[in-house]
């Protein structure tokens, strides 16, 4: 049986298509129609792409399968070298890359490929590695520059990587690359180009991609799921200074270079380079081109119980119906020099910098009960979490993930109709994962047995990332999340931080139970569509039905305001909503 809402939207879809010219029905034209502009920002609809055929997922260290359920990612339409192409928005990494038409391996079936002929190559090999020890994937290519446009915000000579080999499954989900939204220090492209432009290179620099014969490790195996965070901790700090000769590095790894680079001016030059060769969003911020140095993300739910938040990426301000005072704001974790962090600039010797979107967490709760702390990593490393739009799961310490799944049921299996709440205490307030986002269907044609959207990840350690948890899309579908970069070059002047507002309704558990009943009486499977939720194509406000935040604008920062004319942003394909649902038999 097809859900009633399909027949309700059918006349609207057909009318829109009939009235559209071929150009207007293109991805770019439809995307433009749903992009919203305010005096201080732009608000872009996000489309969720889903991959089929993944048959196993990690859980309690056991082989917990997904049957015919789907893994997810969220894509944006970015124009690179005149080609508009969907790329995954990823706060767990900092690099923009797209598959080029010179791609020899891993790009078959992708959308429009970047034309290598327009590429201004820097003649620097790039090796981008993502995930963790159990989900590692890679993309190999060349660093260079071209014109990049996001919703009419255009930067000339923007650095990025043109990829010619990858083992990611992006082509299978209709995407052609990654749009990293992290800090410059975590950007491999920026690091390689900056170091190449300096007279002396570090001995640890790896500018040559790994072997093109490297074995492919495709998603869909145990301990998989989409995970596009940068896998290796940045070593750029080794470029600027090091301990005295014969003194062990406090991070446990060697950092050697010639004395000529051990001067404050070297790092001062690095900070200045953010404006010219840094990632896209940091370049806008350091040049004072945004009203607010922030982006905000809300993610829609297209599985289990379709709806929830409007899928949107806001640049330069909060969503228009969100009160800045209603959000819980917490500072980012900064890395000291002993932890492998950046040095301080010559005119501000006490500066410390964040590496990624990592926040401290107070505790974690399952169904209202505080969980024990992991014993895998020493308590001295603290308790923190990465907030990552490129991660399709919630990842945590292996011993705690095992503990949670045992609490839920035998081998991590439990009744889909039994709501469970995983909550993270952040800034003294609990932020719950919506029970509808915590679960995945275990077997095809059966909505009785579910598994959690949890997986173990690598433990923190000195000399690497220090977070224990990675809060991916199951968490992010339950909040409005604001990523405030602050002052990227001098964090003490405007502290980088994150803001959260829960959008989980009080009756989320009852809504899960109702979704199970609906599925049992209908298709025997939870719905799973690959386009925007019905509520996701309206306005830049309306982040969700659960929070009902008050409309108010955040105060302006001291940054200059620059106005842009919006053209093509992200994908909003009404026709795809109908055809995908029909194909899946919903």
C-alpha cells in the first residue's frame, strides 16, 4: 500500500513539472527555487541521499545486520569550475574535493565530474583518508584551485582536491565529493599547499598519494557506516617548532625541521594564508565576508517516521526562527602544544586553537540512567565528542557501546516498539537522541526486531584526536546545531563554540510506537525515502515541530557584512520524492 501523502503531493509534483521548462526542472533550477536569503545569511535546503544493499552493521562486537535498511548521508549542491555537483556536507573534515573526469578508479556512476582541463593544478599529490581503523576509506588526487560557488557565494582561486581514485561509495549515492566544514588546521589541502610555498618542508610531510594499487575497502562490511571524518591527526604544528634536540616529543612522535622554520613569523604567515588558501568557509570568515562567523545545520528524518526538522544548512546566521538565547552554547576543546596543537602567534603568545568541532560532554545516559565511564582511555584525557555531519552513526568507546547493547537486549537486538533514549549531557543540559533515530530495522519485512545506531570507534590518545564519542546524524537529527568559528586566527578575541537546541518532541516515544504500528499494517517495513521530507521545502525557519523556537535574530559580530546574489544551492527534487518512494514500494 502506498502512503496517502504520496497521492496528496502527486498533483503538486505534476503541476510543477508541467509548468517548468527543461532548464527549470534541472537540479540547479529546482535548488535555486528553494534557497532562501535574508539580510545576514543564506539558508540552503539539504537533500539526504541513501544507499541500499548494506547488510551488516556493528553492534556489541557482534554481526548485527540491517537487512534491507539504509545508511544515510546529506548532500549539498556546490559549483566547482562551472560544474554544479552534489557533495556531502562534513563537519568532521576540512577539505573540499570532487571527482574529476580523469578519475581512473571508484568514480563510475557518479554525477557530473569536474573537468580536469579547467583545473589550476599546484602539482601536489593529495592523500585524503577518512574514518577510523575499522571504516578507513581514501581519496587520492591533486591539489589546485578553481572558482567555487555555494548558493551564489563565489570565491575565485579556491583550493580543493581533484580526485582521480577513491574507494568511497560516493558514486553509488549520487555524490561526487566532500564539502569539509572544519578548521583550516585540519585541512590537508591547505597544509600541503602552504608547506609547498614555504622554503623548508618538514620531514613528516606526505605530499605523495599512497599506492594506486591499494586494496579497496568498500562500505557494507561489519563495522561500517558512512564516516568521513579525517582519520589522521594533523601534523602541521611540527612545521613551526619542535622540542630541543634529543628531547622526546610530548605527543610521542618525532617533529623535526630546520631552525629556519622555528620562528614566530612562520606561524604568522600560516595564519595570514587562511584568507587566500584556506578552506571555503574559513576564507569567508577571515575575510570578514559573513555577518556572523557561523553555520547552522538541521537534518530531516527520511526513515522510520518521515518528517522532523527541515533539512537545511544556514550560512552566516542561525535559522530565522531560532532564538540565540534559547540555545545551549559550549566552547570547543582546544589543543595545547603538548597535545599536538598549533603554536601561538608572535603577538599573542597564550593562544590555543581548536582542531575540529570537538566539545566536552559531562556524561552519557541510557533511558535516564547515567552510564559508567569508559575504561579504555585514561581519565586524564577528558571526556569529549566530535560533532560530525559526515558520520551516519553514533560512535563511542567499544566497552560502552558493548555495555549499552547488552542493556538493550541479546546481541543488541530489541523490540522496535520499545523506545530507548540515549542522551548526552552538554553544558549541564541533556540532549537526547530521538528514539526514532536511535533504531534501525534489523530484517526485511519485519519491524519487530531493531538494533541501535551505535558503533565502536578508536579510543583517544595523546598525539591523536582526544574525543571518545562521535555524534553523527542520529544525534544531529534531534537538534539545531550551530557551528560558531569565532575568530579563527585569534580565538581569545572571539571564542569558537557550538550551540544546541533540542527538537525532540515530548511524545517521541509514542510516535515511534505509532510508526511501528503503521509499518506492520502497511508495507511491513519502515519508510525510507531519498529526498526531502514533506516539511523540508518551505521556508528557512521551521526547524522542527518539537522545539517551536522563538523568532529572533542573533546580534551581529564586528565582521563586515557582504551581500550576495543567490544562484544555485542545494538539491530539492520534488519529482525524486515520488519516484523513489514508488520504486521502494512505499
